[in-house]
């Protein structure tokens, strides 16, 4: 493959890994951002505020306009309730959805089983199932205040391992835990990473942060980014710049892999 084609493929891959956090409060804004960014990001994340404002109609609106949806409702309830809610999300056609790993092994196992069965029976495309570990707005002091004595990294690793054992596809975790999760959960386990900011961006309510290039280079599969794109003078330009940073992380990873391969072959 020529250098030009390789670069284009890497950039396309990076774009598919970018999830735009659609944290807006109206359907008019949804239409505006999806029309603006559908060719520059891989998925649109729909969270609690927007879903409660517009309901399933929001998801269908994004889909009609050519966007794919990550439903970020962080289900956390008794196993049957979470499993049933996840099945309905699958029927809605979302490409990703999440639940809280703190809900426990059985909750995650029942969800995986119910979604797998429904998608097979009803011939639906199965969504990616993710478990939330520790929110990126929390640090060690916050965990201690709710009775968790472990460090953030240890708690994230514990919950991620539990999610992997339950059959979940991956987890949502901060960029600072990527290296450890790769070691403990393997290369096939998906890591979806918020808490990403380009150099010079404000951290806002995030406490555990890396740049897009650093996060991808560390092994993140997907990055969730909202405010830096949403509040930019030109959101398309902002998204494209982030994709460029992510592409550089992919290039660095592939060079490292190639270098290791050459050393091994020698």
C-alpha cells in the first residue's frame, strides 16, 4: 500500500473511533450537529438529558440523518431490569450502549445473555455492550467518601476484569488506566475513553486526562469528546483536528508494532 493510501486509511480509521458527545438540550440542536458532523465522527453519544428530553425519537432522528448512536444511559439496577432495558436499546438500533459495572457480575451476565438471544432471534445487529468503571470526574478522595478504599486504578481494573468475565465487549475508563487494562484484559477488550482534551483545552469537570494522540497511542479504541468540538467556532474543523491527532497516535502504534516485528524476525 502506498504511503498516501495508508495515510488515508489511518485517518478513516481514526474518524470511526471518534464519538461526539451530543450533550445538547433540543432536537433542533441535534439536527444541526448531526448534519454538520456526520461525515467527521464515527458515532453520536446520546446521554440522559437529551434522551429524557426527546426519548427514542432522538435516536431515530440521528439514524435517519445517517448517524450511528452510542446510548449513554449507564443502566444500574437489578439484573432483569437492566437486561430488559438493554434489549429495548438493541431493538432501537443503537450501535453501543452502557451499564455500570458496579451493578455486579450477574447483572452484566444476564444483560449479555438477553441481548445475544434477542438479536439472534429477531435478526438484529448486536450493539457493543460496555461497562462503566469509575467516572472520569472522580478521584481517590471521591471514592473514599463513598466507602471505596481502593485506588482509582485498582478499582477500575477490578471492575473491568469483572466486566470481561461477564462477557461484556469492553469498558468505559479514563485514559490514565489504559495501559493497565490492556495488560490485564487483553488486546481484544474494547476501551472507550472520555476525559480526553487537546493541548490547551480546559479540563472542565474531568480529573484524569490525556490528549487524543496520547490516548490512542496508549491503546484506546474509541474517544468520547464533546465540549471541545461543540463549543468550537467551527465544530467540523475541531473534529478534523482531533482526528488528525488520533491518526498520529495510530501511526505511532503501527510503527512500534512494525519495529517489534522486525526485531523478532531478526
